[in-house]
């Protein structure tokens, strides 16, 4: 039976809930900023994985979409969201020849320029080029500049690599990306400088660099206003999940603020003790995502945030603990439906088939998590 039109209290728990107005507020904030800063936004779909959300972002002004995985790109591309000149950029390197066939196959089927892939290795570049030549197409590529994970060292190494890439006739070199991680302002600036200087050095070698991508939710303002960055690639801003809307839940970096639009609705199933109540949402529906970080950062009951000591997760139980005598405990009762904010939105979304969309306390839509479990 459909839950559309029902009040939140009637949604079976546990369920992943999106507050449509807060979500929209987050999009408005990001795209208002981007228009003013004159920077493109390529939201990272590894966060939300839902075609409906990609669609909303494209409507809001997204330049394209980023995915981490080839299979995410396949599923989202096949869902028909990337109409017109919108394209998809796969940010993770690929070293499996079978996957590279799939990559170029997408370009053959959907048209040149629809899918870009990032690389940091000449072998990968040569393999892609051979496959593309065989099909008679050009595969768009972008080179990753490292800031501690994959990628080519900024500067000379990157220039050398770009020179070799442009010689490969199956490839079209579109630019570089240098994801600087959710870091403090000064670090982001240092890393953006390395990325932008590298783009300049490649241009000085006579190679066109159209795309210079970087940035995350935590650094969108720093990076989005850095001269020479052409696009930013934030993901978790759509959910603003976490205590201070930083996307990760335990701290605000660079004073970034987005509204917490994503919660897990859960029901109190046991309330026999003064120090705790037990709910039906455990680790199977919420992910801490980061070692040493509390898995739940906020608890909401009857529309109000509640103070608590901690939430302990076992597989199917979420237990809220209170300090002795804490009056907050008395705000919770057996059968009540409450909301948890998990500290890491991206890994939590990937645990759900659907996102229940709520406006003014009523369900207006259920969005499939289209690319759920696409790890390949
Ligand atoms: C390559 C890349 N770009 C962008 C992002 C977006 O980060 P956030 O979700 O913090 O906005 C990530 C996050 O892991 C990433 O790996």
C-alpha cells in the first residue's frame, strides 16, 4: 500500500527520510553561491545515488554529475537524467580492462563527451585509447592531481603525463581534477594553488585545459572562489547531515552550514529503564562511516532536538543513553516515532533502497536509491 499522502507518524520504521524544504534550501544556497562566484557545480552522486536527486540538481543548475564508480555512472546514465549537454565524470581510476571496455562502450552508445573518466596512469590511458580507436570514438579523460590519494604529482609530473595523454589518438584530454578533501581553509588554498598552477603549466606546454575541478561541501566557498577553478564537486551538502551541516557530522569546517535534511525515522520499542530507551534502527540502517565517531549525532522527538549522552548501535537496535536524572529521558515514550541524524550521510544512503520524501509532515514521494550498491 502506498504511503504517499500519509503523515510521517504512519511511515513504517526504520526509514530514510528527506525533508524536501531543507533539501531545497541546501540546493538554493549552493547554486546561489555558484552563480555569484561564476563557478560550475558538478555534484558528487556518491552521496545521494538517487536519479531523482540528480535530476533536481540538474534542474537547479548543475553542470554535470560526478560519480565515484563506473557502475554508478552506468546506472545513472541509463536512467536518462543527463539530457542535453550534461555529462558525467567518474572520479575513481580504473585498472580492469573489462571495465575500461564498459567505459568506452558507454561513450559508443551514448555519444562522445557524455562520460568523462579520471586517470593517473599511462597504462590506463593507453588501454582506453586502444579500445576507443577500435570503436572509432574519442574517450574524454581528465587527469587526477594528487592531494594524498590517487593522482599524479602536481607540477612537472603532471605536465609530462598530459603531454603523453594528448598523443594518444583515442583520447580527448579535457582537464584535471584535484579533490583537496574536507580540509581547513589554509590547506584548501594551498592545494587549490597546486592544482591551478598545474593547469597553467600544462597550458604553457600548449595543451588546452578546459576543466579544473576540485572542492567538497566543506571547501565549496574557499575552492569555488579560487581563481582558475572552473568547477566544484560537492556531494553531501544536499543532506547537510550532521550536527553542524558539514556533511560528516562531527565538526564544521570553514564555517560551512547546510540544513540537516536527511534523517532515519525510528520507533521506540522499549522504554523500561530510566537511563535508556531502545529503538528499532541499528547499524543495518545507519552507518558511522568514520572510525572513532559517534554514529548518531542528533536525535529529534516531536520536532525538537533532544540532549542525550550517546546512541549505541547494534545490528538492529539503536539505544539512546541518558545521564542519571536527565529530564530529556522523559520526553521519550514507548511507540513514539523519532528521528536520528546519522553522522555520515553517504554511507547511510547506500544502506537503503528508498528515500521517503516529506513536506510539511506528509509523504509526497518515494525516491529509489538508483545506484545503491554499485561498487564496481
Ligand atoms: C573525488 C571527490 N570529490 C568530491 C567529494 C565530495 O565530498 P563531500 O561529500 O564532502 O562534498 C568526494 C568525497 O568523498 C570525493 O571523493
